């Protein structure tokens, strides 16, 4: 196949057709696997054609992560989606899931590719993939790789959207690597975050190709809110803690490898770290998404490398990257999600994983996904991969929500995504709770100090009541979810 630079969007004998013709090739009840991760690199034209077709569709839609409105709004509102995995991030999809209209279950990103390959969701009928270029038996993805290589290999058929709005130069960022399959899967030969071990191209069996569609439609960009004073205080607390940690923890004597969760808080934390002082250590990013804050760190020459599965950028961030993509390509690598989120590599690189949450309880259990324990927001994404495996696992969140009316440090979370066994440190704007080496009662005392002052007395009173029942993890179950005093 070769890895010579690609100069043509359509190579070999490939010819394009209209989106409506390609959409007609997809069965009404298809298991449809999509490229896309972090609202980047997802198919657009064929999804819209399906939504507007008027057909009675009952699709199972599987992506790598979140995708744009063309899929998770238009298809959902058309009543075309019956099942959705592993993540969604639009109001329409969230509403339909919580109403029971769409069967949904969020999954750990590191395992999803294997789950599809091994038939956990059935055999995919069609892989619908966005590319910057396609040939007779290869394609080059756009702004994300995610699980696209696995989806292409696993599906019976393939439809490719070649998007002229995405620059061909994206090929210089990509590093597609075939991990093989158990039980003979070899070790991953990646020795540092910026290393390249693969190819910019995804191969496929030419007999699978049903159709190629040409499009010219940009990704739906992220909108990152401006950092609030609370965000800045969280960032200051985290930076101060890490500056002390790297001086005492031998894991970080030579290098510091960071990961931040997707979203406005994670982006704000990345931006704040452009000014952090970590001495002469080599600082790199090894995570699942590259956001604008990482471009800030790269432009400030604070990162040796940034490795991820997706370019989850704002409109301004996309412009920055595309305008100078070859310079960024010297230090930015976009990988398959089963490499970016691989537990062995997270452990090998001694990653400091920083993720957010809806709430944390007094013993360190974390709810990242379900408001009130019942209503899903988006999904667990890759937070579980990094929380479980990072050398230092940090949960960063504001101490309150809804203008200070709802506490986010609580006696007991109503839904558990990450257990007390996986969380090392909790950071809020109120302080840092280092939970390492602490018993449950000691953890509770430290976490109260991360709560907002308005709720600390109630939390202390709860702990007093809980103590009367004893136990290793004391709880007053009668008031665990109704614990605030008037």
C-alpha cells in the first residue's frame, strides 16, 4: 500500500455518487458503525440523507464517541435510531434516551473496538466513514481516528464520505496501528507519547466498498465557555498540587505525561498549565482528545508531544491547526482509540489523568454520567480508562452547581462510574483532597474540606449520624440522599 504523501482526494478507480444513492444502500434495520470521536471526523451527508428519506428506519448506531447534529439530532428526530452506543452529546439524543425511546448504554472507550470486533452488538452491516482521501483499498481519516480501523474491518460493507472541507494535510497527523487480536495480540511497541508506529491510511477489502460520496461540510466545532473564576481556582489548586507532587514522586523525575477530560473545564485546565512550572521535565499529553488548551501549550512550547484519538477543537482552534498543520504535525499524533486509551500505555507512561464529574461522595466514589442517578447526560467516555489506570488519578470539579444551590461533594453518589479504589485526588476551587493512603473515615474528613463552606456543617452532621451505625464505611442510609438540614 505504501505511505507516500497523498495528493488526490479520489484515487484509483473510485467514483462518487449522490448521498441519497449511498443512503439507499443502508438496510432499514442496519447496525451502522460510524467514524467520529469528540464531534470530529464524523459522516454528515449520508446521515442527513437517511434522516430526510422518509423511510421507516430502526438503526443501531455505534460511533467512537460523540458526533454532530447530522447524526444525533437529525436522525434521532426522524425516529430512525433504535439503539445507540457508546456516547451521545446532543439534547435530542439525551432526551430520547432518558425517555426510553432509544436503547443506550455507555461503554469504556478502550474496550469498545474489541466489543464491536467480537460481535457484542451483532455484526455491523455498514461502516460509514469520513475521509480526506480514498483509494481502491485504503482511506485516510479526517479529524479523528477513534475506532474507525476496527469498524472498517468488522463491517460487511463500507461507505466513505470524502470531505473537501477537511485539509489533505491531516494525513501528516495520523498514526493508524493494527493491534491484532487476542490471544496472540503482541505488545504495543510505543515507547513515548510522540512516537509513530503506524500509517496514515486505513486499509480495507475493496469488495466491501458500496459507495463514495463527496462533501464539503465542516465538523460542528466545540464551544468552550470562557474560564470562570471557579475554573481558575481549580486550575491554581491543581497546578500547585502537581508542582509539589513532581518534586517528591520519583515517577515524574524526568517526564510528566498529562491527560485531561473533554469539555470546558478540561480545556481551561489545559490552558492554565501553559504557565505551570514543572522544571526541566519533558511534559507531554497522552489522552483521547486534543482541545484548544493543548494548542496553547504547544504554542507556548510547553509540550514535547500531544497524542490523542481526535481533534475536538473550537472553530478558532480548527483554523489555528489547519493554517499551520505541518508545524503542529511535528508534535501532534492522532491515533486509534484502542491505542490512545490503552491501559498498558497509560500505565507505561505514568499518566496523570485529570477528569471531571457531576458529583463525588465522602468516600471517593464518582458519578460522571447520571443526574440524580437516573438521567444520563452524555456517557462515561474514556474517563474510566484513565481513572482506573493512571499513575495519579485526579477528579476535578466545582464544589457546587446551579449558582451554588446544589452541592457536588455529597454523602453518597446516586450512580457510581468510578469507585473509591480508582480515585487518588479530588480537586475543587475550595482545595485539594489527597486520598492516597487514607482509610474511608480519613477520606471523608479530607473531602469535606473540598466542599463549599455553605455545606460543610451539614456534611459533618451527616458523618456524625453515620458514625453511630459504625462500619468501615459509615453511612446513615435513611438520610444519605436527603441530608441537608434546614
